[in-house]
C-alpha cells in the first residue's frame, strides 16, 4: 500500500492586498503558527517540521551570504 499526501490549500492569516505590511510581527507569528498547525494536521511529525525549519534557514543564510559585500580590511 502506498500512502500519498494530497496537498491542501493553506489559508494565509494576513491580507495579501497591496499596501499590507508583510513584516508585521503579529502577522508573521500568526503565519508561523498556521504553517505549523497545518503541517502537524497533515501528518508531519515534529522532527519533520524541525527539518523544514532547518532547510528554510539554510536557504535564507545562502541568500544573505550571496548579497554580502567583501570588507576591505
């Protein structure tokens, strides 16, 4: 038997209208909780969520590192 996850549409807890401030700390906290709850409700284990968080941090670190300019010492 093969189990297949059916992707569900995730409701985003903030306004996506132009002019909305996506950097609002409350909106980001709500988004993080929503993503966590959706993942857990979809059957992902805590370790899976932690692995996802690690992957996201790795992607962000690579992106930021790529934008850094070398210092002239």
